[in-house]
């Protein structure tokens, strides 16, 4: 289970979450309910009064989520980083050039020099690559990768 999946499911149950001292903490009304270690596997701390006061069904659902996260290997909990490949010294009509996936002409990659607000709003995933995808195209493109946040 990824941290993002855990956080999403915890929120669906009506809880909040935060990170502190090598654990992800689940809270309700600002009070700690439980914690899951972020630097060791199989560590769940539910020895909190707030957890004990939850309805048994909610306890079970929350603990199941925490256990799924806790048993996930640490290296598999993080989302894989995503990147755009921006060629910084090449422009056309003042617009930066970006590496693009599948140009529609059976070519696996292409370039686009449309304005950023157009290409990222109209077809944003066409410009997002994992590091391995960039390496598979050409390792030299790694020098131009720019990390994508929250997409």
C-alpha cells in the first residue's frame, strides 16, 4: 500500500493524518488515534485512548488499513516520482519545448512547443514520464527532467 492510498482511505473514514518522528499519525479532532512506522515494517501503535474509544467496526477498518501499510515494504510505500522533460535552451516563438509521448504518427515520442498552459491543461499526461521511461527513450534526456508535483 502506498502512503497516498493509506491517507486517502483514512480520510474516507473521517480521520486526518500527519507525519512526525518516523511515523504517520492518524488523528480525530486533533487527538492521536494511532501511528504507523515509516522507517520499520510491521509497527502499528494503536495504544491510544482515542483508538480504544472508537466503535469496534471503525477500529477494525482503521487497523486493517494500518496493517496493510505496515506490512508493505518501505521501498514500495512511496509513489514513483514523475517528471517532464523540458529542453531549457531551445524555444519556439518564446515557448519552451517539452518531450511528448505518442505524437499520433506511430512515433513513440515527439516534442511540443505549445504554451505550457495549453499543453498541461489539454493533455497533461502526454508530458509526464517516470525516470525509467525517460531512460528507455534516451538516458541523455535525464539531464532535462523536471519533477512534477501533485499531478
